[in-house]
């Protein structure tokens, strides 16, 4: 499969350059557009099959301003992205199957299909959210789907960049409150009442604990600006 993967990667590099995407590392191609770094991340997986590789890719973007703000605190917001199949008329997980003995014609045909999805689904998605105001709107309305952990970091930083500190603080407080309420403390206490505290240990609230360092840094920054 090594030779076939190399052939596919060489073809991808050539074809993606036509759309302005340059190779960043072994799996990532990127270009800069407005407020974002747009990325297409291609990965191979065997899915438990011998002499077979599946190619899939994610269309994602990093907002330069927000990532720069986060990095000053030692945080990384990272990218927002989806498998290209999620952007197609019938959402699915999209991948392409290659075998060790597949023909050049099959590879070229598959890569033509890959590039069709790039031009018709991935690029329009990336361009739609190439401005940070549109990313913020997408995260708030659910048009952009991502784990809440990223959203609850991204949006406060966005509102800080807009000078809307009160709105940013409100979002951080809401995130802390939600993570506290989502933790089933009452259920654990009820079980302890039945079985005893030694039998039932209350686990840490990992969702809250993972967010608090960010929240603390955020509030310290707000206070320093007031001083």
C-alpha cells in the first residue's frame, strides 16, 4: 500500500494546488482566506482490513485572531472542522477505499471524485466561515457543530476581541453553571444514602475541572484590563 499511498498523495498535492492549497505536513493542506487558515486534512486508515486503505478528509479552519489570543494564555482553541461527508446533500461519513492491487484508472477516478467534493462542498463551507463574525454566528446558532468545550472557549474570546466584555463574562459564567448542573451530584448522594459513602465514591466533575483553568485565566485578564 505504501506505493499507492504515495501516488495518491502526489496527485492530491498537484490537484489541491490548483485551488491554492499548499502542503503543510504529511496529511494537511492549507491556504489563508480573510480571518482564517483553511485546512484539508487527509488521513488513511485500514479499518481492520488487510492490504486495504481508506482515505477520508476533514475540512477545517483556524481563526487567526482567536488562536493568537488563546496562545497568549498558553491555551489552544484549535480548529473547527467536519468530515466532508457531513457537508453533502445526504450527510454521511465519506471515505474512499483503495486496495493494494487497484489500477491507476481506479485511483484517478477516485481522486476526481475527491476533488469534486473539495470544490463543491469543502471549499464553499470554508469560505462561508472565513470571517470570524460568521464563525461566531455559526457557533451560537448551531450551524457550526463542534464540541461545547471549544464553543465555550471560542465565543468568550470572540466577544473580548469585539470589546463586549460583559457578554464574554456572561458566557463563561453560563458555561461554569451548565457544567455544574450537568454533573449528577444528587444521584451520587442518593446512592451514598443507600449504600454508604465508602461503597459509592463521587467521581470528579471532569467537564467542570477541564474548563476552570481557562475561566480563571479569562477572568484574570478581564480584571487586569479594568485596573
